[in-house]
């Protein structure tokens, strides 16, 4: 895949992996647009990278997703890469959940519904581009879950399945479909829940994920599995069950 002179939209691009991806793509000579829910974080990102374009958008909201698409088509009609990166992560103990409590809707909307719906919105446009790509950021936890993060892990498993199907459906078009599968990453996404579960390992840096992603895209590696996520991705069923018990032994 060509990794320069593209116009790229990154959801959740103001922090963490999204911001690190913005950095490597900008340095490679691409135009980068990021969106996010928090204007202050978007402004911080733009201060750090003045050439970046920003848009406030809550991708969990269908109206915001449609407005984002319309805005991009108006101001950046040459867009040829969509990176579905936005995600949230919540610790949920279903033994303590109220029957009337809505606990998963927003997490599912951001982590899974948004990538599906944004892909649907942009695919007709991307198919008209000479070279195009959809890049979904899943997780090693989509293959062997942490039970304290049941919905997060499930959405990442679903995103992996969706990406696989989408790649097959689009195989005869100009759109290449990639999946980034990171391990634990030292970002704001995981810091809060990591502290609650008393996990000392901080994970790799977001910049390591971004550099590995760029290398994988250059090589047309459609599943870019990074660091410890490789072992989660490649385990047999028996090994996965053993690893699952090890990871969740204190729960």
C-alpha cells in the first residue's frame, strides 16, 4: 500500500494510538484529519502538529457520523483512507449490575457500531479512488479476553470478524482492508482500568504501534499483529484456554 500522499481520516485521533498514527502519517507526507469528542484534546493535538485538521465528532451518535461524512466530502473530497480507531474501555462486573442499568450501549456504539457505519458511509466514495484503504484497530483481547473487560473484548472480537468479512467483500475493489492488532498499550484508554485491576505492566508505547503499523501497511500485511498480541492471535484452542485461565486467575 502507498503510505504517502494520502488523505487520511482517523477517528479518536487526538490521543493515544490515534495521535501516534497521525504523527507517522504526517511525517510520511500525508494529509491527516482527526476527529474526537473533546475539543480541548483536538486543540492540543493541533498545537503539537499544526498541519493536522480537526473535527469535533462523537462517533457513537449516528447523526454525528453522517455530519462527519458530509463535512469530509465537502472539504476533503480526495480522502482515500479511513482509520477506525476510536474506542472506550469499561470494567463491568455483571454480578453487580442493575437490571435497569444501561452499561454497554455507548461502548458497543463507539467500539463496533461506529466502524461498521462509518465504513458503510465511506465505501461508495472510497471505491472511486485509485487507491484506498480501511484500517480497523482491534486488540489482542479480541482473541483471548480479560473477563473484567467483557464488552470491550467482545467488541474487538466482533471488529476482527467484521474486518475479515469486509476484506473479502472488497477484494475486487480498489479498497484494501487492514486490521491493527495491538497488545496492551500505555495510553489513557487503559490507564484507569489498569490501575483498578492492579496491573503493573504499562504496555508498549503508542509510537511503537504506529511504527509497526506503517511497516505492515508498506508490506501489505493485512493483519498487523504487534508484540504480545501475536501470541494471543496464534494460540490453539487448548493453549488459549490455558492462557485465559492465567490472565483471569484473580477474577
